[in-house]
């Protein structure tokens, strides 16, 4: 692995160098996961910057506006280098960086990097142990058993959610399909790409040979929808929007309370009697209509009505105080409630980033990956555009003067 002389962080990936040509959400989230774990991520940006850099939102105190919240949330712990890959000298600079790198990742459309003579095969000649990662809407022709008919289509989160099966099974009923609020069409492919890259890097350590790693956004969402896949394969039925419940578990739902809503899941033969007892209805715990999960599924409407009759007359916190620690439950938190939740503080799930102009710091979501020894963390605010161009290129022997 290639140690960076300027960005050593004692995370488990310390010494690993990633050249990051990604933009928008999927790619930058993917490389942020690696950067949080200690990798030296060198973010290559075009002269105008990542497409999300100036999209906001901005705090009222931020006078510099080097980047907005969208960019800040997924680009911490990285160094920014500006290269115009339409210019021969800058393509040469990228090649020099690749020679010192363990991996390079991009999320351009199929063929873009090949036309610049910067595709996998060209760069592997310079660095045979290079792991080359790509996140695309519909995959790369290098992988799979054939080329997708959609391989050259552009894609965004909503397209991946729609085509991968998520929208068809999300919503309150027929004709009410909805996409997920979070951009899982980007985030889930990003998480899988991190797994793939690390697997390929481990292989390269053992064998000395790199390889091409490909995650299609469509494929990732299809994998996420594994429930719908096996249900169709086993029964021939096409699952539709499932509401807030679960097709084969009951109770497993979001229930209305007097002042909001809470989640309650008590589908096991252990939890159901306990739930009934905590609700003051112990007789239903052993009622023949509800005795097993199979019977509760067959009588789902009655189960839902029974639980709702109890939750709807109590506040969310009253419900939680009675059930917590006995059956799986939790409030439906909005983000303000998340900021106030002591769990979030205890788990370091909100991290504070300094603004480059010294104005009011801001919080973004922390890393959910926790280790006891080589701890991940936030050790560098998101970079200004090209903030590290001169220093990073100097590390590979290229001298640039400030513009």
C-alpha cells in the first residue's frame, strides 16, 4: 500500500491511496467511507468543481461559500486536486498519481474514460496492481455475462429505485408507489462498491494483480429488493406496495399514537405475548386467532386494529416507556429528534465540521462503522476546490505554481 506523506490517519485503511474521480452522491459517499477509515482519498475535480460543490444549502454565517451542505456531507477527509482531463498535461498528471495509488474510482458514463485513454486497461499497464472501481447506472461491459441494453443510459437515484424494484413495493397501496426519501439508489451502490474495492485490494495484496470492480446502481437496488425477488420466484405473485407493514411478519408496522407514531415489531412467539401483556391485554397473547405469526398474518387486520386501539390513546413516549426493553419498538424520529437523541451522541453519529472561512461549524452524519482499535473519524474538513493541487502533485514530482 502507498503511504501518503501528508495525510496519515490512524484508521484501519491508513496508508491506502485512492484516486477519486467521482461526482454527485454515489461515488463521493463511497470514497468518504474509505476516507473515514483512514485512506488518503485524493479527489480529482474539474476546473468548475464537483457538480454538487456549490449546490447548497449554505449557513447564513458562511461568507466564503466554498461548498454547500450537500458537498460537505460526503466529502470530508479528502484532498482536492483540480485537473482538466481534456488537457494533455493534466491527463499525464493523473497517470502519475495512478502510479502511486492503490485504487482509482470513477462514475462516468460507459466509455468516457476509455476515450481519454484513462480506462482500466491503459492505467493497469502503468500500475498492474491498480484496483479500478466504477459505479454506473447499468454496469460496465467488462463485467457480467453480457452487455446491458441500457449500459449507455445515464442514471440517477430515482431511476435506480424505479428500475430496480424499490418503487413498485414502496407506498401505502396499489397506485400509490413512492420512491424512498433517502437516496438509496446512490447510497446502497456506494456501500457495495466499498465492499468490492476492499475485497479487490485484499486480493491485490496477496497476488500483486489489480482488477476492475463494477457496481451497477440497478443491480444494487435489485439486490436490496431480495424480498420481492424470492416471493415472485416462489409464488408467481408480483408484490405491490407494502405500506409500513411486512408481508410475512405481524405485528411489524408503524402505529399511530396520540401525538405521532411509533414502530412496534413483535412477530415472534416470545414477543407477541409480552406485547399483549404490556398493553394490558394478556388474553390476546394466547388467543387462537393470534397464537402464531402465521395466524397473525391471516388475521393481520385484527392484529393491527388491536395494537392501534392501544397506541392511539397514548403519546409516543408513553408507548415507548411501557414497551422499551420488552419488545422491539421505537419512536418515528424526525431529524430534530435525532439531533436530540442521546443515542446519537453516544454513538458519535453527528460530527462537526469547521467551515473554511471560520464561520459557524456544521454537523453532518458520522460514520456508522465502529472499530475498537484503529478508530475511524473525521480528521479533515471538506476541501476548497483545488486546495491541495500543488502539494499532492509535488508528491509525485510534478511542480505547479499557484494560479
